[in-house]
C-alpha cells in the first residue's frame, strides 16, 4: 500500500474542517473560498489538446502543461538532469512511457495538493520518490542546491505557460513545504 503524502493529509483535513464548519447551525451561508486549484482553472471541462475528442478539467490541463514544460526545462538543466538518467535515456530512445507516467503522477499530485476533489494521488510519497534506494528511477539523492535548481526550473516552466506571478508564488510556497522530504543529503 502506498503512503499518502503528508501534504495531502493536511489538505484533506483542512477540507474536512471546512465542510463541517459549513454544516454548522448558522443561519447565514458561509461563502465558499476558492482553492488554489480553482485559481489554476478549476474543474471546468475543456477539450484536451493532447487527446483529441477527450475532455479534461481546466485546472488539471494547466497543471499538466506546467509540469510537462518543467520536465523539459529540467532535461536541459545540467545542474539536476543527472538525477533523471533513466528517464532521459528512455526518451532519447523514443520510449515516452516513463515521461507520461511521471507527468501524470506529478499532475495528480499537484492537483490534489492545490485542492482538487476530483483526483486521488496514489504514487510514492515524496521521500521515497526521491530516494534511489526505493525508487530505482532516481540517480542520486537530492541536495538543497538541487531543490533550488528544481524550483528555478519550475518557475521557468510556469512562465512558459504564462502563469501569473501570484499563482507562481502560491505554487512555489506549496512546493517549498516539500523540501525536507525531497532533500536527503
């Protein structure tokens, strides 16, 4: 059984508290506060440009676009691309299955962490995902400098998708909460 990341547990707990608070005996309705996922596009269904004839939530599409752009930025970044030699060799050989799986897992992780109620993250927890002893797709443990390079690449990926700076800052704050789980050196 895979562990649910701590951040997801916190998000679920906050949502449960919000739900039960909203269900109290107050006579005036409490306005629903938009989640970060809502700000990233939310659950409105739109056409999926990568899968003709399919629909996707606008928030998930936006997150996936940033994730995919970030993966490409990381692939070109000599500061950290050495951690992903397995993925890079697969893609170079024309095998995109590892890329597709990474993109889907990260997209779901971010969607859930930003407040989507439509998805469930079932991947590895962040510590195990970045530990080469557990995840044989990782080449080496991450340092704090590696994490900083990742954040820099994430900002570049977000900028390539014209994400507003206030949302980049919000996503960045969320990512920063993962530093202690990712950095293992």
